[in-house]
DNA sequence: GTCAATATGACATGCATAATGTCATTATGA
DNA sequence: TCATAATGACATTATGCATGTCATATTGAC
C-alpha cells in the first residue's frame, strides 16, 4: 500500500540519518584519540600523509576540500607536537613538504589499525551485499542532492 | 576475492559519506530558503511545531537533541520574525507554548512540500527495496557506532 | 630576462552551531 | 511549607570552518 510514499519517507529518513551517523562516527574517532596527544584535526593531517604520502599544505587542503588557511593551522599544530616535520620542496621553495615523523607514523598507523578493528565489529551483522547497496544508494543520493543544490546557486 | 576486505572498505566509505551527504542535504535546505525570510534554524523550529504541534522551548530542545538555551535563541528569533507566537501554558506559567502563526504555517508547509518534491526527484532512479536496505544498514551502523563510542566514556 | 600573474605562509576577522555556566524567578511535589 | 526542579535570560567559550589581506616568493608567457 502506498509504496511510493513509503519510499519517499524512507529516503527522507535515510538522508537525515546522515547527521547522527556522522556524529556517532566522529565520537568514535575522538574516543580512539583519548590517551594520545592527538586532536581530531591533527589526526586528519596524519591520515592524509599516511594515505597519500608527503605533501604540501595546499595539497592536503585540496584533498580535504577545506581552505588552505585552515589546513595551515592544522599542520602547524601537528608539527609543534612532533608528529610531522617539514622537508625542502624542490618544486616550490616557499612551500615545504610535510612528512610524517617516526612518531607520527607509529601513532597514526596504530589508530587506523584500531579503527579498522572497529569497522569489523560494526560490520559484523551486516551482509556484504547490503553494505554495497547502501553505499551505492548513498552515493547516488548525495550526487543528486549536490546537483539540485548547485542548480539554485 | 578478499570479500571481507571489500566489505570493510565499503563500510568505511559508507560511514564517511555521511559528511558529504549531510552537507549536500543542508545545502538543499538552504537553497530552498532563499527568498523567504527564514534561516535554517528558524526552519527547524517551524518544522517541529508543524510536525508535533505547539510546544514549549524545552520540549523542542528535547526533540532536536540540543540545549534549551540555544533553542530559546532560535525561538526568540523566529518569534521576532512573526512566524510563531506565544500562548499561555496552563501547565506552566513561566513557560509559554510556542505556536505557528498563520504566516508561519503557510511558510513551513510550502517549504516542506517543495522539499518533498525534491525527495521524489532524488529517489527517482532508486528502487524502493534498495532505499529500505540502505536505511536499515545506516540505522544498524549508527547504533553500533553509538554503542562503541559510549563504551569508552 | 622581464614582468605580470599566481601561489604560499602568516595573520586577522567573522560566522554558524552549538556547549556550558550562572542567575533570578517560578513552579512543582513530597 | 519548603526543598527541588524547571524555565527564561544572559554571558562566555569552543569548534570548525570561510573570508580577506599582505608581503614575498615563484612561475610562466613572452
């Protein structure tokens, strides 16, 4: 009965579950940082360096899709805490390359590894197929919403 | 091949799609508000009153799961703009009931209706079953993450 | 090689979305 | 009645960015 209405209603709920989902995910990340000297934003910097290799501040900003000025602050903090260091950039003398220190690498890899363990626990009950479906739907919905929001600009 | 790894990888992506999804959804809401005199937070107040009927500030705060002090500010603004009005509360003389004005009701119902139309467009390509699956998965993941984050407190 | 355009770091400011703390004034309920 | 809780009002702080500006360094077109 009224299958179309159910569909729209579920879609609506799915979209607005994004906030609690994000908050829950961020809370888990934060919880995993307790005891380390990392903040969430330092963790983000380390993750980019670990995942994509050493980079400049503007490169990190592009990948995180936030402004370089803010990433600069994040990197300065991370560097003050000894998790990253600057290296000369042969391609641009004013823009040093940020690289993980040994400490930084150890810390971020520990954290990512324990986050992976968490993923396994969270995924425990769910089928591979259902997760794939969910991902596909969420992608499609996000793209569609982006398009609609963009049009009105 | 390595199905388990794919599953975890998809789950990871699904979880972190929550941020772009939320941002896209919020951008759509904002875009829909252009031209009205509503702000996003006034819209939130109106939606609660339209959906659950007239309520006090603390009740709205409980439903939005944010602090009553902030909801107070939101409601004061919304009232100054003429979208809601106060009514005497027989159950608590210091805590008036917030109610939609005719203007407020018209405005919020127009907005919700056009947002519903957007939902229909966004859902167009997707099957009812897949949306239901996605919603179920996202619910399960959120609950699981909440539990894990809570444990560490 | 010159020179305009661009990139970068550094710094300042602003803004939205809250959380937190406090106070005075009611209400409420045991 | 009286301790306790609820409420509105106000002040302060935090987080996570965006935006603007500047000086300087760098790049690329010519």
